[in-house]
C-alpha cells in the first residue's frame, strides 16, 4: 500500500513539474524578441518557405525556387513596376512581321563552372525546358530557335506580344546543358549563372556558396544557408531569435512583432497575387448552377475578412487581377458584392430550401454540402476558408473543409476533385495577367488547358482571350483584359477573397533586402552585410 | 446507506476523484446549456480580444468566445475518448477471449496480427492511418482503434488462458454447459475488472492522443471546437494572443490529470491483488 502512495506522490510531483515546464516554455517564447544576434559578415541565413523537392528548374514550379535562392537567372527579369528588363540578354528586338525575336546575349557571362554563356547553350537550355515540361508550350510555341553568333533568334508560330516577359519565367532559367553529362541536376543542382551555386540541397535545408565566376560584380557572402521553415509562426520566431537574418512572408498574426522594432526592417508591397477559391462548375456539380455560385460569392463578407481578420495585411477581393496592377480594378463591377439577403433569395429561387429544419438547405433530397479543399502552408488560407464556412453556414450551406498537403493541391485542381479549392496565385508571372487568365478559365478541351479543372467555359471569354494573345498595343491589351475580368465576374467564375501584401523582413545587420512584386527574386547579389 | 458511507470513508481519494470526473461528465452532457455564447458563431468584428468581463477567456481568430469553445470542446473530446475506449475494450475482449479460450489456429492468426500491430510505433501508425483516411472525428477514432486493440487483446487472452484450466470452468464443461454460457457467465465476469481498470487508466492517454491527432490536422476539422484543434489554431497567435493556446492547453491538462488519477484510484478499489 505504501509503495502505491509513493507512486501517487511522484505522479503529482511530475504533473506539477510538467506544468511549470510548460509555463516556462511559454514565457521563454515571449522573451525571444530582444535577443536578435548580429549577422555574420560571411554567412547569410534566410528563412523561406519551400515547395520544391529538387532544384531541377523544369520540374513542376521548382524553377521558382532555383531563382529565389540566387542560383538561376533568365534572359530577362521584371523590375518593381513589372516592366521587363534585360538580364542575361542585354537587348532584344522583334521583326516587322512580329514573328521573329532576336535576343542579344551578354558576352561577359560565365556559368558557375567557368563555361562561357553562348547563344548555343541558351538555345539548348530553352529547348530543354520545352522538352521536359509541357507548361512551356502554354507560354509560346515556336517554329525555330537558332543561334547566330551571340544572338538568339526565336521564330514563333503567331505574333506574341508577351515574348520578353515569357522568357523571364523561371521555367526558362538558363542552365549549362553541356555540364549535364556528368551531373544530375535534380540531385546536385543545375549549373547556372546566378551569384550563388549549390553546395547542398534537401527540401528542408539548402546551402549555397559563392559563385567564383559571377559576371555581375562582387558576391557579398561566402555562404547562404536557407532553412525551409514552412510554418509561419516558427519563421517569425526564428527571425526574432536570430536563427535567420532574413525571413519571407511574415504572417498577419506576427507582423506587429516587427513593426516599430528598430532591430528589424520590413519591406512590404502589394503583391501580384490573388487568393481565390476555384469553383467547380462542371455539369452535375452543385455549383454548376450560376445562381448558387452567385449566392455563394455574395454571402461572403470579404471586407471583414481582409480588414479585420487579417488586420489589413490583405486588400479585399473583387476581381481576378489585384489593384496593384493597372487593369481597371475600380471600374470593374462586381455583381456579387456582399449581400446576404440577396444570397438567400438566390438560393430560394434556385430551389434550395431547408425543409427538415437542420439549418442546411436541400434540393431533391440532396444537401447543399460543398467540399472546400484547403492547404495551410500559407497562414491566411485556412482563415479565409473558416470565415467563409461560418458566413455561408448562416445561409444554409454546409461547407466541409478538407485540409490537404500542398503537394496534392495542384493535382486536385487539375482533376477537379473539389467544389471549392483555395489558392494563392500570382496573376502576372509573365508581366501581365494574360497567362493567368488563360490558365484558369479558358475552356479546357480534353486537357489542353490542364489548369482549368473547374469546368468553366464561356465562348465569349475564349474569343476575347484569342484576341488578347495576338494584340501588341498596350492600351488595347488593357481594354481586353478588363473585358475578360468583367466576363468572369458576371459568370461568378470564382470567389476572389483578397490580395496579399507580401513582405520580407530582415534584421538590421543585413542591408539591401527587397521584395519585388514578382516574387522570384529573394536572394540577390544586392543583399549585403550592413556597414 | 451505512454501507455507502463506509465505502466512502475507506476510499476517500477515489470518492474525491469520482466527484471530479462526474463534474466533467456533467459539463460535457450539458455543454450546450453551459456555454455563455455560441461556440460556433462569432462576431468577426471582434477578433482576438483579450480576456475581459464579456469574454472571460478572450475571443479567437473568428471572434468566437474561447470559454464557450472550451466548454463545448469537453463534449467533443469526452465523447470521442469514451467511444474509443469502449470500442477498444469490446474489440479487445472479443479477440482476446476467442484466441485465449479456443486456442489453436484462431489464436495463431489473431495473435500474429496483434504482434504486427504492436511492432509499429503507435502514434506514427495512427498518423499514417488518419492521414490516409482523411481527417474527421470518426476516422481519428478508427485510427486509434486499429493501433490500440492489440494491447487489450493480449491482456484479455492472458487472463483467459489463466482461467481456462480452473476447476470451475472444467466443471462447467463436464456438466455440458454451452460454450456461450461458459464465456458469458464464468469467463467474462472474471476478467472484466482488469479490462475496466485498463480502460479507465487509458482514458487520459487516449484523450491526449486524440488531441494530438487533431493538433496535427488529422482529427477533428474546423469549425469543431476540439481542444487539440484549438491549440493548433492558437499556435499562429502564440505571441500576440497567447490565451488561445493557454486555456485549451490547461483544459487538456486538467481533464487528463483528473482521469489519470481517477483511473489509478479505481484500480486500487477494484483490483483484488492490491488488498
């Protein structure tokens, strides 16, 4: 009997200790804010989110990571206003028939292994992208690519006004194809022209080292360590504790910790991204009824989600293209602005009524139940989903949130395995929204436009899209893009939640950290130790 | 009455813990009437409010009252845990009695299965199963059931084997009692106390495992007010709104501690070997 009482005593003591420990941990986390260490002048540490399993630039969207890590470069790049600027190409021109583009490749560029960059290698590299990833053909199709001295000549099948912007997409990162014989790019990383080269890479942690042959000035750091910290909260804490010098995308819940703190610097801009829920409107789906879609959209109080729940770190959504890009955001009319009374009326009209009094509407014995696919590596996505779920519940929708791993989302989107699917998408990866609008809403005939897995199809939209794809005049392009957006809004094609401000936060021991609207350029040669 | 008082006097601690357990059960049963505000619906204009007289434990990211959610969570957590433990005991009893009493090939097959399950690290396997099935309350219980039954089956089997060759069983067999009646009248009553004790002592652990799966996103899905899920939601605001983690954490801590202590004292009361 005695031993049992002793045991009990021990149990009590250990329980008490566990409590004290937990309290200590919480207190410890709170105190972390003031301990930021000084940065190392030789090693830069950057906390990022990473979705890439390998550094093969043609695999999925992994090229983005290759560019973000300061490894790969393209022929062109975007500046802070999304104008196309020279990068590995110093200039370009298009022939009078608008079909032949000539890019002059810089003479002084070397790959990290010392090989000189020639137009031949650029040609081989672009052809390699076409060969390995079908997404390349959704940008442009060519009759011929040839090298003439240091000039790269591309002859396209039809006039393509966006050509220089297409080549800025990280899919077209220039790699040293000659080096591929003795090297597995996906395991050891590609040979590129950026300021850093791969020392080691696993998904969770990359280490880059100085590229000794860099062409554009002195590389400031010997080494860049890039831990992948997908959890936004942990990322913020790593920055506070000095484990990293720079962190990308600090979440709304944490940004106040860095604002007004003189140990950190925040660079925040309106991004080109849009957070939207794709609505699966394929025949047979509940959302194939335009009235139900309209009810769904106007039942969501997007002003409150963005201004209150996300503390204004997002701009309330309305149209496909965010207001940071000048494509008529203010003149577009959203027929489905927040109006719960109208939403209820629309559902009544569509025949959805709550007959059994459980708060959920039915029609023909079927519940108004929708599957909402969400991933949570971006902090705002589950928040939007739950807020919408809560608002729509009041209207008689039963929204089932299905949290899945990010790697599954792309496939589910393509196959249409959802009613709603949330995404945070960049709208102008080629400089303007043409590709974005085409990918997600141009009619998908037998998988020729795979990203549109929602079943959306509108002949007027396809026709206007066709016009846009060959239009060179800037003003006319703008008018067409506005027209396209209005069609989507009138059709209730998707639910546009909001537009993120994106940020990069750095400790003041580091200088030159900048977030550009196009989020391909995180680690650049301009990031230096602060003096 | 006299006897009851005597029992209470002899088992003071047990009585005390039982009262606490009953309190928790009452909170769970009457949760819908006890919540000061609607745990599912909040005012989105009032998010992340610090604890105040209006919201004693503050509000969460959608402006829902944290206290109400914790109270409602008692129901969810307790319901899931009790379901799980009862299922574990039932499956364990069926498998254990079958293999213990009949032996032979039945035992071989069932016990090798049990060995297989025991060879895996439990929580990891549960995560894998819940991950494949997809997150939901039912799937969490299923996942933990698949992982946990083997322990109960083994326990019951060893108890049954010990009993099987006792004289009273043999006597019943000689008298021609039907197998069903032997199992029901003679075997079950003799092993039930041990199973009940094991189950009671497991309640706390199971509650933790359920909360753990929910925390990882494999259990209850939003907007269910489940403690593990609430912890996960609060995690994003650990520095700016710590009450979102502290109070659900405290709720788990208190309830699990009470059930563990109660399980211990129940063993002291029921287990004849301790006398």
